[in-house]
């Protein structure tokens, strides 16, 4: 049985211009794959009528077309009108929607001290939907919609990611979408995550293991300076996937850090939690990126106490107790400074474990002895210390992000050393 195909159409001129990064396309593609629907294409298109019409025409040739954005009250919000045109149906005013959106807009008008008449045209526009469309309810003032076209089922969702995700869950309960899902075959996913191995080394290991095929599709992706391997396993190919993943992992075991897709920051917090340890950070060149990743995990507060961003030498001395003579002798970018920063964070924040990062992110500030990209890191805790230094290539942003993820992996190795050294 062939898996149903889906096309995702994401609209918004700000996305095409690069003013904002599309978050909805990747989210919807991952959701579709999880449900057993093949995400054939993500199309990002601006607000021009002809270009959006072309994208929708392509989308409506699939089994499922999911459209994001263009549901607002302004003249350039054309999604509903063009979906109706592509499906060959007219438009109608949905009175219950009109009342709902109107109620929200009336309250908004009162808060602003403006007459409701200023909003009425926009309310009417947002409550006008294709003939035969089902409403998914509102997120903000934009309704989600499901429409059965001659070939495709069309799901129309608002552009703000939080609103889209809320109404996507509603769409999955609607009968036309359920009929598409009934034909889907959710695959099994095997997720292998490596750090420290090159993409070419992982690709060679995959080829040597037999490569994909025979019910297993493999993708290799460099993401956040890690190498992610995803194996999409069709029903009946589980044994083949077991063999492939085992043979792929064997020569790269020292670099393999995960098999369930959890990010390194979640693994670090889990290791601390298992051992009853608290955690702190001391950052210079990364400017809080390590702490940001840790606090992005819900529930991090039971482990992570906080961090110090000590960018200046003065703050390193005052907040982390880094000795002035150490900085004078070795410099702020040195193994000695990283060690003192980690020790200072542990002591000042009364944490069991701390990690520090100091380096030269550039583009200036480097020298022959200490080039741009030089980074020193140290993890310190009850089990001792683990330090590292690297010269990272790339621009300022790349160096900072690479230093942050390396600090997290250094922490992971440090916390795991008593159980599985190097894993």
C-alpha cells in the first residue's frame, strides 16, 4: 500500500525575504512523517496572488495539503480566497465565526478606545470561508479550516506557530483528515546521534554497514555540530533496521551519545537528576548560550541553579573569584582562566557541578598565539575535572554556538565518566 502524500504550503513574504525563519514547515513535515504520511514537499511562498495560487495548485494534487498563514484581516491575506478558487468552490460568510471573531474584536476595540466599525471589514473577511469548509475553531482571530477538494483534503492553519500547533491537533480529529490517516502507515524511527565524528565518517560507516534500502530509509544530517542519523523503518523491516543500526554504530561507538532523539542538554540534566547533582554555568564568549539551552528544557529548575555571564575581566574577578594575577599571567582566554571560572561558579552558586567557557569568538581580538576560534572549557564536579580546548573554524556566531554545544557534551562526558567512560 502506497503511503499518502502531503504538500505543505507556508505563505508569508517575510519568510521569503528572510525576515523570519519558517518554523511551521519543519514541524508539519515531522508530524506528517510520524503519522505515516509522506511529506513530499514544503513550499514557502510570498503573498503574491499568482505565486500562492501556483503553490496551492500543486498542493491540491496531493492527498493532503496543509497551508500555513495568510488568514489575517488585511488585503494581502489571500489564503482562504485562493484555496476556494483552487478547489473550485465559492465563498460564504460563516455566521457563528462572524459572531466569535466579532466578539473578540469588540473587546479589543474597547481596550484601544476605538470604534468597532474600524474592525468590521476585517472581521467579515476572516469569517468568510470556502463553501463546504469545516471550521476548527479559533486561535486568536484566525480560524482553522478543513476543506475536501476533488483530490486533496486541505487543512488551512494560521501562521503563528503556537496557534498553528493548537489547531493542527484539532484538524487530526476531523473526519476528512481521519480518512487520509486511515490509509497511512506510521513508520518506526531509529535515531542515532553522534558528536565528534565527521559527517563523512558517519556516511562511510553507513555505507560499510550495507546502506539503506530494503525497507529502511536513512538520512544523515549535520545539525548543531552533531551528526544525526534517522532510520525510517517500514513495517516488516525491523530486523534489517536492527542489523543496520548495530553495524553503523559499532565503529563510531565512542561518538554515539543518543538513540532516542533527546538533545544533549536534556541528557545532561537527566544525568544530574539521576545522581542528585545541581548544576551551574560560567560563560564568557558564549554569552549565556549554554544556560539558554539548559533552561529550554521543561523542569530544568530542579537541577540547574543558574549561571554567570562574566564577559569582562573585572566581572570574572568580582563574580567568579578569578585571581587578578592569573588573568595577568595567563589571560582571560586560557586553560587556567577556564578552571578558575568553573571553580568560582561552583563555589559562588553552591552547585555540585559547573562548566565554564572562555574564548575568542572574533572577528577581531585574535593573535598568532591565540587565534580567533580558540576556546577553553572545563567541567568540574565531585568526580573531578574534565577540560578541553579547541580552535573552532567559522564566523562569530558559528564559533559561539559550537563552543556552547561542546560545553554541553563536555558536561555529558564528565557526568557519565563513572558509569560509561566516553559514552
